[in-house]
C-alpha cells in the first residue's frame, strides 16, 4: 500500500477510536474506554513506524539530489520551460530539501560565476525568517488532511492509609485526557517581480535566481502563516497564536507581559513547561524592534542586562545571554512588537512566542509550482514570478508554545 494512503487510513481510524474513547468516558464505560485507548496506542505506534519510514525515504531522496553536470542540465531544462511560460513543478522532497538547507537557495552549486554586471543583487537582510527551517515539517502529499493526537492531562494516582483502604474499593484515578490537532490543506500563492534583465543570465543562473526568489517569497509567507495562521475566523491553517484542537480549545499557553524589562526572559522561561519541570528546546520568536529593545536595557551602572549575540552566518537568529542563562532567538517580522504597543480595552495583544519549534507541525500537501509571466508588468519591463502551493499547520503538543500577551486594560468601554 502507498505509505501516504496508509497514513490517511491510520489517521481516520485513530480519530474514530478517539471518538469512541471520548463517548465511553462520558458514559463511564471503563472497559470500552480502555479498549479504545489501547487501539489508539497501537495506532500511534504504527503511525510512528510509517512516519519514520517516510522520513528515511525522503532523506534518501534529499541526499541523492543531483549535483554537478546533472544539476546544471536540470536547471537549464527548467529555465527553458520558464522562459517559454510553462509551469515548473517542484516535488515535496525538493521543497523539504530547501527548507532543511535554506542557505543554498540563493547560491547553490548550480550557480556558476558569471560576467560582470549580470548578477542581480538581492536586498540586504531579505532572507525569510528561520522559523520556517526550525519547525517540524511533514510531507502530507496525497492526503486531504491529517490528525495528530496529543496528551492534555496525565493519569492521576491516588494514595491512602493501608488500614483505611484495606478491604475497600479504591478511589478511581482521574483519567488522562487527549486532544486532536487537525492539519488541513490551505492554498498559498506567491507573486514577486524581477527586472527583465535577468534573462541575460545563463540558463542555470536564470533558473537559480527565479527559483530563489519564488522560494523565498513562499518562505516569507510561510513564516507569517506559522505565527499568525490564515486570518480566518474559522482557520484552515492554524498559526502558533491561533492554534486550536478539534474541540476548539487553545493548544498554546499565554503569559501576561506588559513591558520589555529585566524580568522578561525569566517570565517566559519559567512559564514554559509543566509544574514539575522547565520545557526544553525552546526558542524566543520576536520582532526585530523587540530584540533591539532587549539589547538596550541597562542596569543602574549603565551596563547591559542582556547580551544579544547574532549568529555570524545567519543574523536572523542568535542567542540572548542573561547571566548564566542563554536563550536562542529568531526574528519574525510578522509578529507584533511589544515595544511600542499600547494596551487597549478592546482586546489583548499577542506579541512574542516562546517554545520548542518542533511542537509546531508544518504540512506540505503536494508539489510547489512556479511559472513566469511577462504580460502583467510588461510596461514596467518586469517579469512576474507566480508560485502556488498547498500547506497546513498546527501545534501538536499541549501548551507547546507560550504566547507573550499584553493584557487589555480593565477600564473604559
């Protein structure tokens, strides 16, 4: 059986089993509940096996990507297709390869040195947010949607004196509760423009530049979708700030943060995780203005409270050092800065995010297509690059992110 179809069938069976477990729990039918949950556990094991196999297959495809002369031949063939206004399709494996090795987008091995003046210079710092490369990406091509179950609360143990409990029915434990995160396909299209002089590049360079611009445009939009969702009142694609499960309950946690001060990192650091431990693998996602505000904080001796250390190879990411604590950060322009925001009486304002990026699943539903059009901006002598893709996403762990929230004011209307 096709592995993608296998995942679809397993997801449907798992959802049905969870529904039966929920119904049995409400009816206090312990036997039916246990049977359904055993089935869910077995299905989860099988889903993990299939996903592991798929990941290994995708890794093999990625590692065996064409290089050298073969890569140049493919580039020239695709360049000719683009110049003839034909649509070029990129498989999900190719998009995955781009997501996992984004540094090759603009300057891959197929881009060869060219004559003076033929290179088109990109904007400074125009790379998409690295959050796209950090989240958990899954190839969901061929599926109509996917369900990811997760634990909301654990089984609760009871205690009692031996002499008191002897010969008596023990108090029932509080049963664990579960949620289901839905990942549904959502159409994404990107439009970007480039000067027609790009056609003077060699075929391989022409293709590489078109590919780079189209992919970067898609990644910039993906970064926005990952944090904010699709903006609908009933979303198809959930962002970290809008993540909800099938029951309509928020999957993220919130923490009130009214200002950027010396307590900011401690507040978010200790808000993430359970009562018994601090969550691991977390990263701070914030707007550039907030990163600047963090770096400007001084103590009474005019010394920096935090050290902001950008990554030398990718200044979009880095770490913030606070004494013995080091917190990774990633700039996301689609986030609302806390600095400069003013609390209102109408609604709270969601700002920074803190959590493990692997707690957010980004699904790729099929190929990504690119084509070039000369007519849309013909008067301006510009080429229009059009891209189309199907994506989806949601948080897949309970309180997998903490959303820093500027609370609304209590007074006024």
